[in-house]
C-alpha cells in the first residue's frame, strides 16, 4: 500500500478581494460585539472574543497594505 500524507489542519490562504474583506470586517465587529455584550460575564470568554477580533484586525491590516 502506498503512503498517504494527510494535511489535517492546513490553512488555505484567503485571496484579498472585496467579499473577503467584507467578511473579515463582519467577523471582526461580531467578535467585538460579543466581547462587549453584558450577557457574557465570563472574563475568559470575553478575552477569547477580544483575541479573535485582534487577530482578524491584523489580517485585515495586512490585506489592506
């Protein structure tokens, strides 16, 4: 039997186009909204949402140049 290499967890890069930027901006705002929403009182969950928002912001900044 021939060896097969599985690429589990690989990431396909997102091309910088208008739809992608719009989607990332939506996700960024969504995570910020969740972090500031008073329903989420768990500090670790708030921190998680803020970190996700910051990662998306960094990707957006790199895409915009």
